[in-house]
């Protein structure tokens, strides 16, 4: 792991009217590291993602890119730095084929005309290196399953050669097999030396692929954990923020449930 | 010429044939449940059949419908398929057809433009007043008329894209307003006859009488199609991505050659290749190229698929929307000039009647989806052929306009039903 994080957030604060959505949030992503960002509903995960992606800039605090402080005021700024965001609703065009979606907004041209051959060649290459299995790169997105769409959306974010990829709930609403495919893909991103921010509600997914877990609670950091040396219950306790809560009470009732 | 349509409703599906090549880059085991196309000619057939079953009907319904309509009228009156009638038909459809080409663009966005009829009438009025009354040179008056149509499209597009008024309402307001402006422009005279020997009058009365013109155009079209398909295929083969078997390209080329040469033969039996038809075909080919092969066309399809996805990938949604309405307005203006050319006059009833409905119906009957994101400029040709054939046949048989309207209405409903059902079938088989 490199000494300087690719992306670091220092003291990020964000306010919406009367609500202090984020207060002094710190986060570091290193190259080749998967950081899971967890927290209960309303903990500020989405707000933090929007800060990084430039959709909703922070009121206070510094974003550092490879050690240098940078301004991320617009989505374009984030993309320019090398931050790619895959939102939960994917935003793919159902009527376009896989190639059309992968290259949407950055079509390859040849004499000013779409170069379908080159785009198809690169699409196949990209999908092959990521071991993404889809029936054809020339069928409309509508024909693909939810997991396949998710992998296409992630593959699309990689075309801009990003250094950090933010995945917003990539496995929500996916089946067992499809979830495994997406998690495989996340591991392959790590092998490629990308920093990955994984937002998830699913502790099993977090335990499976993340290196570190950052917990947000009520807009504040509530601890960073090393996944290998932390139990699921400790993370959940940090998410809910108290020792006296439904989860710990339940554990007290059934001691064999705790490991 | 109808065979120029490919079997798929969208160009994206054109290469929806994607077996892993024998090359070594198919390292991962393919899921056995995936449909993999067999190589060679047999694969082409099975793939086409599978597409039909899953609701990708493309232009098949309209071609079948056209064949049935032609057969019925030919049985009722043997003059229907005569060279003279077909030649006249090919000119009569051009005005409505050009307007329908603009409608195709708007439908691809999933929107509608109700003002095209009024805009076409206004364009004819502007041309006639400038050229005949004010003495402006003809080519300038033509440019001003077409420019006004495009400008109207920009104004309507602005209210839709920037202000957020539904396109349906904006263009409905336009339908009234531009019709009023046309009456204002025409003034008290009501009808202005245009110069019989001028360029605009020639648009629908000039024929390339040399037999070589029609055959030459047919040969050029077939050759161009074959060469682009062949060279595209060779590039694909070189890039080691799936390519079509040569037998498929030859078959498609023959499928294009038969109707084009037949059409050329029939046109030569009468007066030759009509200028109007040549222009219509040129516009269709040019704009189809823009839709399928340019980044701009890709943006239009993307907006028809998902506005959210399009805007997130950096597409300037408002600009594309405004430009599409400008194209629609411009095409309506051009169509208006052709209609004025046929009656050699601009009058108060221009752009009224069932022109708007026929133009929209032509686009939909031809196979452009009302739901956005699927369509082709060729549907303007096929659809206006269907509508033109019905009214031409009815006129031959001496049937009242009332019956004509009812039948055209039924055909439009049938086309919309086919569109909706094929969309549902595609959803069920996971292709929509």
C-alpha cells in the first residue's frame, strides 16, 4: 500500500438548511484498496459520495488528490481527476447496445463518423480483461440481467482510466450468483491498482471484498476498522452507535449467536 | 427500394450476431444458457427467426401490409399497378413523406410535433409572397422559407427544452399560431399562384427522362451498399470481431437490388425518374446516415432511451432537443414547398386537413416507435407509401374521402397496435 493516499478527505462538512449532513468527515483511499463505506440510512453516505463526485460540493474541508489539495466543484472536475462514480440507478440507455452504452458521450470517431469497429473491439477487450460474461456486445441493454447491467455500468466507468471508483450499492437487488459476479469484479478492480469506495448495506459483501470499513453515523466518522480483525457485530455496533440497541440486546438474549 | 430497410428496427441490433470467434480471445467459458449464433448462412436464418419470435419485427409488418394493399387494389382495378399510377404515387407521397422524416426525429426522442402541418403551409406562403409578390429571387425565397421552418422549430424546442412546457402543448399552440401567421402572410388575396417554369414548380414536375438515370441510380445504390457492407466486414475481420458471412452480404445486396431495379424499370415505363423521388431518397439516406453513423445521431437515440443516462454522460440534452425540433420544422417547411409545387400555388388551406395526421401516421406505420429510441428515416418512405397507396387506390375506385379517412385511421391504429404489442413481446423476451 502506497504511503500517500490517492484520495483523502480532510474535515469535510456539508449543511442542508437546518441539517448538518456531514461534520468533519475524514476518509483516505489508497491505490489497490477497497474501502467500504457503511452507515445507517441518513448517515451521510450519499452526501459524501456527492461531495467526492462533485455533484454536491462540500461547504468546508479539503479534498486531497495524491497529496495535493484540489477543488472538486463540478462532476467534470472529479472525472478529470480520475474519479468514476457508478450510481445505484446505473443510468444506461435500454435501447442502445452494450457498445453504444459503454462509449456513450465519448464515442470513437473515424473521419467524424462513429467508428463502430474500433469501439466494438475495445469493448470486447475491456469486458474480456474484466472477465465479464455477457451474451453479446451487440444486444440492447434491455436484454441483460440486473447483474450484467451492473457489470456493464462498472466497466463503462473504467473507460475513462480512473484511479478511484465509487460504487453506490452495487449489489442491492441482485441475486446470489450475480452478487458474486459483481464482487469478483470489485476484486479485479483492486488487482488493477484502483482505489474502490464501496457503499453497501450488506455486511456479507463488505466482509467479502473490503480491506477497510469506514463507518458514518449521523454525519460523523464513527471509526475505521480492518475487516480481517473486526467482527460483524462490532461494525454494526459502530453503525447503530450504541452498545444498548436492538442488536446488542438480541445478542445478550442468545449468547450462542455471537462468535 | 423497400428492401433497403434492414430487418431490425434499430441499427444497434444490426450486428446483434455475436458468436465468440474461433480466435483465442474467447478465454472465458461462455454460459451454456446464452444464445450463441452459429456461423455461416444457417446462423443468419436461425437468428432472424429468433428475432421475429421475440418481437423484433422491424419493417416486416409494413412491407407485408403494403403488399396486401397493392394486391387488393390491383384485383379491384388493374390500372393501380400501372407505371403511370405508380410513378404519380411516388411523387404524391414526397410532400407528406418529407414532413414524416422530421416527425421520425421527434418520435425518436419520444416526443411529438403537432405544428408540422401549419409550418409546411406557412413555408409555402412565405415562399410565394417573397418570390411572386415581392420579386425576391427564387433560391433566396426557398432558403428563407426553409430557414423560417427551422427557426420555428428552434423557438418551439426552446419552450420545450429550456422552459419545460410539454412538447405536445408547445406544438399544439404552434399548430394554431403558425396557421394564423400563414393567413396573415397570405393577406387578402388568399391564393398566390407560383411561377410554372420556376424551380419550385419543377420540383414535382421534372423527370429525368433518360432511362439511364433511374437504372444508374439503382446501380449506384446497390453498389454503394455492397461496397460499404463489404469493406465494413473486412475491417471487422481484421479487428478480430465477429463479422457477417459473405453469403449474408450477397443475399442482402440481392434483396436490395431486386426492388430497386424493379422500381427503376417501372419508372422508366412512364416518364423516367422523378426529381421529387430522387430528392426524397437522398434526404432519407443522408439523415439515416446522420442518425446511425454520427455522434449526433447517437445522442438522439440515447435521449430516446434514457434522458438521465444521456445527461450524465455529458450530452447537452437541451441543445439536442432544440436541434431535433429545428430539423422537424425545417423538414416540414421543405415538405410544404413540395406540396405547393404540386398544386403550383400557396393557398389558405395549405397545411390543413389531414396533412399533419398523415405525416405522423406515416412515421408510425413505417415502424418508428411512439415510445422513443427506435426508428429509422426509411419508415417515412414505407409509411407514406402505405398512406399514399390507400388514397390513390380509393381515388381510382371512386370511393368517397370519408371511406379513405376511415381506412387510413384503421391502418394507423393497426400500426400503433403492432408497435405496442411488439414492444411488449420484446419486454417479455428481454429485448426492449
